[in-house]
């Protein structure tokens, strides 16, 4: 039996595009075998409130009818053919409002109407997941017969049983019926380390059920979430075939036979994984409590994820020009460099602006100039000094007071925010946010100033990881970023001789504290007990908890870690703390 | 039996404050009877991710121990005394991570340890509620015996059974045991019409269970959410006593006997209310599809809610000064007037700035001046004309192009945003956002410009309701707002002779379309079918769905309606639409 695993991506609610994809792919005939598509292939994911919205529901139901008619009348095949894909199933109450929405697997077969095969039983509901808000879980296992084989069906979270759930759909399947193949369709968001997690789990399940296991994943980015694909098949012993990450692909192969694992590939089935684990996981070494570097493979993966994140956001929102404000520092240099790398996979226009103020050093211009020369990007200088002094004079004239201190620092940052958006409005270009995760965590940025942007490129990377990624890019994509940008001490240059280290612990101490506190695993007191400097921990904890108001107004952050700021991070602004 | 209903408010996680409240209130002795406190009294609500955070858990568990010791050793009473309050109960797994968190009712009695009486069974999980993300539901009813009476216990959502839930805790209670009294503890957010909804439901339940019914609610604001109090008791026929709204109060009364309802007060128990109803409800008259006015009582209630919202946000975040940018238009005038009314209940400093640009009319200054004179607020003028022209010149010098069109409009708005924050930084004052719900819905504001602010005061009121509230305030609090501010045509004054009506349908047509589309009840096609102008509907729908990116970066909006923008409104930025 031929397996065709469609690692696809369509825009959310792009019913027309999906219909076209299906009719185009299958009009040719001779595509026999089992075709498997991702979870919620028919609608896209995550949908948030859309499944409750009348416009969405009406359009989706009409699309289902069209699909069903097409399947019944036009889908033809001389050999056994079946398409399995994820979608929504609705029931309505007497008022016509959705009384029940299920996350299901549909089957499409030549000459037959579309029908529901299986309903997802475990609904993820932690961090950025909130499926219990919208969906009703199923309660029955399903094994369907195709081309002489018994195929067990699972949807995404179904394979991640934990004590939070009442049933384990994998155990349920084992008790229900022997399978020749187990299929899981997924819309599984990327984070560093996720691919390995999935493969390990797939091997566990394959060996437990004594059947080959197929994992089909969605690919593409939805605002902050990256679906990485990496669709794969294991035969019990190892990965038989894996699709590339971060791009659509159809993975075709003959369905493998189950192989008993060799000794070193043997896994025992864990029926009590904590599915909240992302909430508690950290990337800290448990003994030294230092941050685990991403490594070369990690940097490559994260870069691919970020590139896909920017690309899809721009394609879906009609953006193909970028204006980037360079400060002469690391973060903006890295963002511009990443956009330059993105130019390889999509046509886009890039321009850079340098906006020197009173406290900008000449080296900042020189380094920005060197970077733009390396990248072949046009750099325009638009000084803010005169505008800034005009504002200071006007302030004194009208309020009778000198502008100084924080107010004087922040106005420079906000002026740059306004000017970059002015340019972006004029050029119809997009502004990408250049903040890193460390800054976002401690609120070390000016709201409406350097924190502006449509999408945050580096907002899930600690400052030390920003440096690691810069080194990686220089090593693997030519020395694009001038070495002095990487080596100079970070500074906002908003007052004389300012350096980040005057306000914050050095990043190699700050980042591990933040990683620990952002997970739900450690309290400030725990960190002090483990030997972190007390004063630093308390200061960082206070900065972290008090800057929530800034994060509430922050743009979406491309997510590359188990625990990120953004949609999955929910802390009240107003609260008592330590 | 004496009932003491504590309509309290404490900051989230203010364990020290809550301990002090209890020990102070009960140290005097002679406070016999039943004392009832709100849902999650011990922690505050909503907690979002806090119950998973190690620091929160450690502090809360220590607090529970202190409370228990105090109850056992120091709480004394010669007559029967019991305290019922809401809190969290935890179980931990072998790793020490929370395996189970329940939203429970504790009982405290003299000489005894604190103990859990009842676990909430229905967890609200729609709109801004997401209790299934954190809590595990209970499954058993509870009737506890106190002072010779059988008292049935319920927590908040337990009284709002719908087809989404599997059990009806009210029916369960009826089958379980006859009660002399039914108690419901709540943390029920305010929206217009909510008080009446609760009373109607309480009467239904009281008659169904043939027992008096006590409804104790939290009071106070948490970021965007307002808890309005309005604690009350019904005896089966009518409301016996109701606490004031929007302020803490202890409501004391002798426990009433159940009274059979008179004919006109008779209710039948509805066991199939749709608890998603807020998602589908609109404030439109079903025949004419026009927006139902708030009315005098509604305006009073909404104003009280907004005042409490600003007050608590400021108290909790250490803010007691405000800088408000006046445009000469309705929204900013109303915000400043509301802050003036807030001055009656808390000490705060107010100042206004008028920042005229090239296109500001002189009438805008005159009206701002008149308003400030009426309110006794200092007004400073800080023109942006010269700064604006400096920027234009600088843009031309550096980019070789004239600044015009949208870029030139937006830079004025962003410059004002930067300048108001400059003043706010200098004065350590807060900036309140002045956008209304209509603008927020169609994206008719400049991101980082007029959309800035810590908290949105009017963001849940359609423009037509802003006018209604302004008229109400003028009628009931002296003619504070100059009539010409209310009557002049709305304009952003960012280009020559600009008026809102050039870009948008008139507000009396725009607002009903938005109200319909924001609820999940109507599609754009439905509205056209019902006779709305097709072109207008499609334009408004497109503006609404395409401006999601602006709302993602918007500040918290004080919620006064069943369906609001903010935390409970979740729509992807990237998506296909109509």
C-alpha cells in the first residue's frame, strides 16, 4: 500500500485554496493509495474564535458540501484510494447556534460522500492551546479498514496522554483492535527540541502497538506559531523516512512492515508524561543552572523557523518591503541579516535607516554602514538630534521645565519609533520588531519606542542566544555581521556612556535567571537557595513581574521555545508580588 | 441565624492583606453567625497563569498554613460561627508540580483547622473565562449543617448550567437533599444587564429548590475586568436585600424564610440556558436592528464601572497623576471629565495638554479651554506644527521625497503619542487611552499614535454610546462638557477639512453593524439580507477583520459589555476573509 503524506499549508479559512489543492492534485487519476493530510487541514489552525463566527461557519459548511459533491461525482480511481484529513464537525441547537464542535478526521473516497471517521479525544488546553474552549472531545477509538489493512487513527494530543486526561487513546487502541498501521494527524507547533520529542514518542507508541506509525504534521506559520512539518514514519525500530522541515512536501513511500526494535532502539511506553511539561521545562543544565546553548543544529533549526515565521506573516498580510532601523547594535543587525537571508526564498525589498541622536557614537554609524555594505542594503541616515532639540526647546517653552532623565531618554526612542513608522507608511513597508527575549522579560525597552513592530523576530531568544545565532550565521552564511557589532558592549545610547550592564546583570547571569523564572518550575527563593546572587534574583524577579503591562501591548513574537512570551503567557498586570 | 455577606476586594495574591482582613474583622469576638465571602477570596480572581507559578504556590500554601493555625488557636466565638470562602486546593505529583488544582469552598470554624467543603463543578471556559485551563472540576454536591440548618453550596458557574455541561449542580442539589438555604459564592464580572440576569436566575433557583438563595460577589477591578459586587439575597419571592454596586460592603441580615412566589414573581427553572450566550448576545433590537440605548440607569452603572476600573488600576499600579491629551473632540473630553469625577473618590492630580497641528481648528482649542475651565483642570498648549515641519524638512533632506498622504497624517498622531508620553514620563503620570469601541473595531486610529495609553476608558462603548454617556454626565453632574464638543462632527484633524464621515458610515449606521458582527450571531451576508446597505456592510466587515493587528497591541479595555475587545476576543491576524 502506497502512503502519501501531505505536509501542507494553507492560509486559515482558505476554503477556495484547499478545494483547488485537492481537485488539482487528484484530477489526474492514478494516485491510488492512502493520502493523509494534517489535523484541521480543511480549516487551518489555530482558529481561536473563528469556529464560533457565523461568517466562518456558513462558508465552511458550504465548502464541505462542495467537497462532498466533488468526491461523490468527480473523484475517480481504479485502485483503492482514500484521503484522510482533519476538519471540524458541527452540531447546532434549536436557535442555530453551534451546540457542539468536534476536531475530527474525515475520509474521502471516490464516489462517496465525505464522512467523519474519528473525533479527537484529548484536547490540549495549556500554554497557547485552548481547545477545550471550542471543541467537545470524542470518546471512542477508531480502526478503519483500507486495502486489507487495519489502520488505527489518532489526532495530535491523543498521543500525549498524561495524568490530566482520563483516557489514554493509545492504550484504548491497543485494547480495541490489532492494527497494521497507526496514523496520527497533527498541527504541532515547533519549538527547539520538538522533533526529537515526537520521534521518541512515535517509537514508544509503534513498539507498544506493534505497528508502524505515521506522523503527518502541518507546515507554515500562523502569526506567532510555527508549524515545522517534519512529517515522518517509524517502523518500530527507526525512522523510515522524514520530510524536510519548514516547507510543504508530499512524502510518498510504500507502507513499511513493523520491525521489532534493536536493543538500543527499544523504548518503554510511558503512560504518564506530564502534558503540561512545556510549562515546567527549562533549557538549563540541572547542575550548573546555566543556559544550554542551542548548538549548530539548534541554530539552523531556529533560523529556519524564524525565516518561515517572517515569510508567512508577510505573504499572508501582503507585505514585501521592510524598513529596518539600525542602531549599530547586535539585535537590529541580526534582524536585518535574517531579512537578507529571507530574500533568497522570496522577493522582497530591504532598506535600513540609521537615526543618530546626541548620544550615538560614530562607531554605531560605521558599523551600520559596514553591515549594509556586507548585505548590499541601502542605508539612509536621518539624524534625530535637531528634532530632539526642537522638542526639548518646545517642552521648555510650554512647560517651563528642562526635559531630562528618563523622559529625555524615552523621547529619543519614541521619536525613532514614530520616524521609522513614518518611513514605513510612506514606502508601504513593514517594520519588524528587534527586541530580544531578555529585554522583553525585564521591560528594558521603551513602549511605543524601540518596542514597536508588526512581528517580533528575536523575541523568543535570550540575548546570549542572539549572540549565538549571530555567530552561527557568520560561520555558515559568510561573515555578514561585522565582528565589532557582536563584540561591543550592548547599549541603548540614550544618555552619555550608557551600557546595559549599568541597569542589568550581565546577560550570562541574567538569562538563566529569566529562563528559570519564566518556567513555572522555580521561585525566586529557589534560585537564591541554589546559589544565585540574591540581590540580582530579586531585582530580576521584580523587573519581570512589573513589566507585564509592556508585554500586553507587544506584537506577536515568533515562538521557537517551549515557554515563550505571547499568547501562551498570561499574567495579570495588577497583582501583589514578593 | 445571622448572615454576613462580605462583598470584599483584595489585590490578587495579597495574602498578607487578606490575613489582616480576617484577623482584624474576627478578633473582636461576638460576630456569631454565617460569614460568606466571594469565590477565590483567598487568592483573587482571575489569576491566569499564577496558580502554576512556583512563587505563587509557595506563598499561598504558607498563607493557608498560617490561616489554619490562626483558626485553630485564635478564632473564638461563644455562639455558632462559620466562615465560608473561596480558595484553591492543590495536589502535587511526584516531581512536586501541581497535578490538580481545584476551585473550592473552604470552611473556617473556631478551634478547627481550615478544611475544604466543596469543589466547583462547572468551569466557565468561553470568552474571557478559561478555568478549564487551570482547574479540575468537582463531581459531588455538598450540603453542610450549621446552626440547625441545611445549607446547599454552589460556586459561580455552578448555577449557570447549559447543554455544554454534563451535570446541572442545581438539579443535583435538589435530588441530593432538601436545603433551608442555598449559598452561591461568586467572582462574576460586570457587564451591562448582568445584575438583572443574576437576580432572575437566583429567583428561578430559589423557587426550584424552595429555599432562600444567597449570592455573594466579589467587587473591584482587575485590569480590564470589573467585579461589581451587587451581593444579594432572595427569599423565593423577591430580593430581600442587595448590597451597593462597585464598592466593598458587608451585608448583614437575619436569614430569611423561604416564601412562595406571588403570581407575577413566578419563574420556571430553565435547565438549558446557553452559557455561551454572551458570545451570541447583542444589544440590538431584533426588529429594527438598531442599537438599544443604555438609558439613564445603564449610563449610571457603566460610569460607576468605568470609575472603579480606572481607580483600581491606578491604586494597584501606584498611579495618582494623569496627563490627558485633548483634541477638542468628544472622546478625550469625556475621558478627562470622567477622571474629574474620579477625583471625588480618590486624590489624584490632573493636567491636560492640547497639541495643535497644521490642521487643528481654533475651535478645537476654544472648546478644550472651555472644558478645562469647567473642570478646573490646568491646560497647557504644546504645538506640534514646528516639530512636524522640522520632521518634514528632515525627511525631504534625507530621503529626497515629500512627506504626504497617510504617512504625513500618521506622523502627527505618533508625534502626539510620543509627546504625551514624554510629559507623562516627566511627571510620573499615567496616560489613559481615549479610543472608543467603534474606532477600535474598524482600526480608525494610528498605532503608537492616538491608540496609546495604559488603560482604555471608553474602549467598550460604541461612539453613539460615548455621546449618550456625555449627555448623561452633563445632565446629572452639571454641564461639564461644552455642548459644542458634543455636537461638532467627529474629526481626526490630520488633514484639511477631514471628517470621520469621509472614511466611515455615520455612527448610527456603523455601530449596529459592528455590534452585530462582533457577536458571533450574524454574518455580513445576514446583515445584507436584513436590509443593511451592502457596500457599507462589506466595507465595515473588511475593516473589522483586517485591523486585528492593531488590537493585538492595544492596552486593556475596561469591559462593560457582554462582548468586548480584549482578552476574550481572539481572532488570528493572518487569515482569509470573505
